[in-house]
C-alpha cells in the first residue's frame, strides 16, 4: 500500500529502537524506514517484495546475532549489523565514551583501571563474553537453556566487572526448565570455547553489555546522576550519543549506500 504513494526505497528494520537510530541518518525523500516488529518479519517482508512483487527497492537490516557463526546465510537485500546487534554496535562506538563522560565519575574510573588493569569498555566486553558464549553454545549444541529475565548482579562483580562463570551457569540453569544438558558438560564446553579466537563484538549481546554498564554506573563508577537510570534510559542515551561519524565507519552503512547508488538513490543524509 505504501508503494502506491512512495517511489523511494523502503528500509525494513526489526523494531522501534532500530527505527529511531537508523531513521535519523536516512534521507527521507529517497528512503523510508518501516518497522516489521521481528527479525523473521524483516526476512519475510523483503523476500515477498523482491520475489513475489518484483520490488527491488525494498531492503532490510537485521541483527547478526549468531547467524553467521552458525552457518546461516542472508538473502541478497538483507544487510546485517557489523556486531552482534544494534546495542553491541553502540557500545563499541564513541557513544559509550560520551555516556561515561556524562555519567561516569572520572576519579572512580581511574581507580577502576588501576584496580583491574582494564578500561571500562574492556571490562564490559570481558564480563559479557562468557554469557554471550554460553548462549551461542546453547544454540549450537541444543542445550535448550533459557536466557530470559537475567539478573546480571547475581554473577557479575560491580566493583571489578568480572563474571563468575559457575554462578552464571547456576543462574541460567535455575530458569531453564527444559534443558537437556548437564552443568558439568556445559562448563567444560564453555571453558574450551572461551579459549578460541572469536570476535567478542559478535559473541557479546548488547542487552548484557548495557545491563553490566548500568550495574557499574549505579554501584561503582557512576556519578550521582546515574543512580536513577534504568536500562531503557541508558539504551536511549547511547542511541542519542551515536553519531553520524560512528555510523559512517560501519560496513553496514557502506553496503547499504552502495546498494542505494546502484539503484540511483542517495539513501543517507
């Protein structure tokens, strides 16, 4: 129905937050963002428009998740995030630096580095990696673990931003009623996989990274103005801090720009 009134490109995205971020970089006369409300819906919509309706000006953006690691492929008009997902990309960018400048206590962050030997960003990556790897292994090996309603405080030390892997596995198993795996086997598999050279920005989930950042701001490195923040507010602040320059540095931007130019359109501002 929209195509009857609009001749530019449609960029189909998974959810509202994706629309808020990518929408601020698009060139509205030649590109409109459409929310599909799920990853599967993005795939279905783009395929329907291209194959069944002959519309070559509809593309989509989906989170990479673990799809490439699990050997899954993407259709021609689907573009994937450089990192695991949108929030992971935000955490890798200068947006995190801006958030820490506004909400972090610089003296506490200096002491944190002296105490741990890591920057806050490095510590968040290190503490998020075991949980991301556990989810990857669950998908890869059919552990059937549940990763809903995770309380990161139960296994992440807010002072050091270090993860206790045993407590993490206990926490995940406590809410996984239908798992067919043994804890000991899972721990052995996790330890073996963590020794391999995966890209942590593909393994780590953005939701976990933001949760751990929030924990750190509230309990160890944050100023008074971070005490009342919640996860939604922090995610929104990261999106607001994500600049055009950050986006232009991504492979995602370059791929969609090239696709638009091949179709005679300038999709980005």
